[in-house]
C-alpha cells in the first residue's frame, strides 16, 4: 500500500488516500474525507512506484 497526499478538487483541502501498488493501472471513485464529494482517482504504478496520479471532480 502507498499513501498519497493531494488536494481535493472541490474543497481544496489536503487529503490522503491509500493506493494498492499491486494493481498497475486503477481508476475508481472515492469520497473526499473532508467534504464528502466524489472524486475520480486514476493511479498508475510501475514496478511498485507511483508513475502517475490524477484526480477530477464528478461535476458535469
């Protein structure tokens, strides 16, 4: 597991998520721990290291 810190795209608070390094490419929805809005998270791992990370709000 890998803990990654980033800013929520809604409330701009710094939050963290635990990411599973055993899955090379993952995209999922997780709620912000501060404002509870849904965040789409995409994480890429190469050889167990974080190679890319992106978040976006679920607003249209």
